[in-house]
C-alpha cells in the first residue's frame, strides 16, 4: 500500500450483482473491507449503512424499485461517508444533481475493473476523481435543469384537485370516456375540466398538456 494508506471500509449500493461482486472481490484483494448491503427501503438501508460506518460509499444512480440514487446522497454524506457515484448513466444532469447534493465524484461503470478499483483507492487516500472545472460544469448544468423544471411545474400547481386528477389520468393513458366512467361523471364534465387544464397550462391540446407534465416529471 502507498504511504499514508489507512484501512478503509467501503459500502456498495447497487442493484447489479455481477459488478458489485466483481468490484467487491477486487477491493478485498487490495485489503479494503467491502460490504454490499441488501437493497431494502431507503430508511432500513440507511440504518444498515450507519451500522457499518463506511469511509466510502459507492452509489449507483439507478436503483430500480428503490428509485433515484441521488436522493440518498445527502443522508449518506450526513453519516460522514465520502460518496462516489458509480453508474452507467450518460445523463450529465443526473450526475450533476448527485454532485450538487454532496457526492465527491463520478466513475463510469463501463471503465475497466482495475480502473474502478484504482479510482476507489484514490478517493480513500483523499484524492479526486474529476477536475474542479468538470465538477462545477456538471453542477451548474443540473441546477439550470432544476430551474427549468420548477418553471414548468409552476402552472401545474394552479390546477384544482379534480383537474390534477384528470391530467394524471391522461398522463397514465386514460381516455376522456374512461376518466368519466371512473369518476361517475359525464364526458362533457371531463371535457370542461380538460379545457380548464389547457387554459391554465397555456397549451392547445391534451397531447401538449401531457407532454408538459411528463417533461416536468409531474405526478
């Protein structure tokens, strides 16, 4: 080990067993204690991580049923861990969001295994995985995207409870007739609510309203 090396506890939060097992084995062979906790609900997962007390957490951003890994960054950082995103995502806004929330760096999953290992060891020694310029660029990009999303969400927040229900139903693929039947109202009533939605969102068709809601990740 290099000068200044200290024993490190690494936790991997990822739902791809092939990579996690391979990387965990490689890290253990380099003298690093590496644990892959069971992916459960976020609260129980964080309890597991707290009990392990890791120095470094390797975090995927796409955790399947567990949702967006970026949401776990702040509580993991609060536990005192250095969080490194190890992900296959190519979406710079998602990476920037994780960095803005406290992640220290990013490693692409497609990198060769030995490069992944060296990257983790570099972080454990206090090193950096990316330039400050790249980090600032990704964070700025994510914050700009969030501002655009909030601007898009603003008119959606003006919808009444019933209008919001109708738009969610349209977003889920329901027709006006299906919405009317499910709500025990006439189609004319639903069409009136749709017109109100179009007016408030300043769009001219149901398709545009649905597209706007989808872009804003509204639900």
